[in-house]
């Protein structure tokens, strides 16, 4: 079994996956559970400062992706990841001393620095012949990490906040130490280094060729971001759920996503075509969100959430494998950095838009508009040119 895993993913990919798991576990625990509670109860900070700190984290993570991608093409992977994780370690270390708002915000932002390089490196290490499956593997690791973090943190916080803090600190320290075993090569070591002007000319041409992908890149993360500020209150006010039922709802979506990611990614690799995986994934998400906005009974909500999870697992590996076709071989780091930044823009706009819509038109309207957005993306990609989905596009 171990031999099969090494053959499918490689030792290097597994090392990166372990580091990614640790980093995302801490991110989920810190942002969703630890920082809000510790910041308010232990440090005496106001909720607006905590909100700014969370925004600062995501802003740092998104903005730095493009810069770090550029650096990965010029410096060794080990150096960039190691420096990034050192910044993350510093950020977590500063939290108990961050009674001043500016220091608390800085600590949260510093943790965002370390996440950018490891995620981009993982994307650059995906094998061309097993793209969708390996993308599914990476997103499975990401889901497990960011989902398990808040659960573990909530359980530990009931007993000891300091114990929770030390767990997060140890996990970041462990990820930093594991980074010592990362290769000392650049992200695009195998490809010849081109002059800067020529690299930007190639990348500009690729971006022009992929302009039809831009609506999906921005709108899918924006649609998901719109749901973040309203889902808890929607579940309580419109669906009549208590905390335990809402947790089960989220768990159902997460479990079905994790179950589906690798097999559906592998199926996408076997069948070759990515187009209909995207169309079906986006389409079913749109339909499920629309039906959820109608506030159905609990069992229907659970079923719709499971469909959402499977739909997300259907489109995610195929979507990132499709993006990989547009990454120039000599600019793996910079290419993935730019794509991740573009997707991050939607993630930053979404929560603001969702919160505003909820105030104007109610919580159900946010799910309705988000569902319509995903359905429109699905219809758009039905007419998306087939040649853009061919796996050899990015290697010409």
C-alpha cells in the first residue's frame, strides 16, 4: 500500500502534504476558533480588531502569493518555504503578547506569510499525467487540516486556552523543521531561466489566452465567500437548527467532499476531459444552494449539503488541472502565484458582498444569488471552447 502511494504521489509530494496539513490545521484552528476567543477573552480585544486581524491574514496570504511565486522561480524551494514558515512561527509566538491591537493584527498577518509558499509549491509539484488526482489529494489534505483544526481547538479551549496555544505553536514549529527536508532546487529548475522581460511576455500571452477562465476564477471564490458571514445565522434563523445540527450539516458537506476528491480527480484523469466535470460541478452547486435558500426540512438540508460536497469534489481537481495547462513550464511559481491571487480577489470581495446583501434583502437572498452565480458559470462553460481543456495546451 505504501509503495502504491509513493508511486502515485511521490515522496516529495507526501512531505509537502504533511507540511500543508500542519499549516492548514493551525490556520483553521487559529482563525475560526482560537484567535476570536483568545483575542476577546484573554487579551481583552474588541471584535472589530479581531475581524481586522482575520482580514489582514487573508490579505497577506493573497497579496503575497504572486510575489512568492516569482521568488520560487529564482530561489530554492527550501529557502522560500523555510523563511515563510519562520514568519508563521513568529506570528503564532507573538499572540500571547499581543495585547496591543497593532501587534495582534501583525501576528495574524505574519501567519499568512507562511501559508502562501507551501501551497504554491504543492501546485508546482503536481505531475502532468496525474494532475486531477493529485489535485484531489492536495485538496483532501487541505480540507482535513482546515476542518480538524477548529474542532480540536474548540475541544481543547474548553479545558485550557494555554494548552491550545502550545499545540498550535508546536505544530507550526514541526512544519518549520520538516521544511529542512525539502529539496534545495527552484520551482522551475528543470526549465531554462529566461530574461525577465521575456518571461513576462510569455506570461502575458498565457493570461490573454485564458481570459475565458477569469469569470470562473473570481466568481467561484466570490460565491463561496458570500456565504461565510450568513451561513451560521441562516441555519439558526431560517432553518431552525441548533449548534449541534449546524455542525452536522457542515460535517456532511466536508465528509462528502473529502470522500469524493481523490476518486473523482482520478476519474477526471482517466476520462481526459475536464469540461463536463466543471459544468456538472458548478451546475449542481447552483441548484443545491437555490434549494437550500427555500429553507427545506432538516433531512433535505443534509442531503443538499452532501450534494454540495460531492459537486465541489467533482469540479475542484478538474478546475485546478485545467489551470495547470496555462502555467508556463519555466514560470511555475509565478504562474500559480498569479492564478491564486486572482482567485483570492473573489474570496476577499465575497464576504463583504454577502454581508451587504443580507442586510438589504435577507439571508436567504444571499444563498439564492450565490446559487444563480454558480449556475451562470456552469452555463458559461458549456460553450467554453473544447480546445482549452486539452491537457497539452500548457506545454506548447
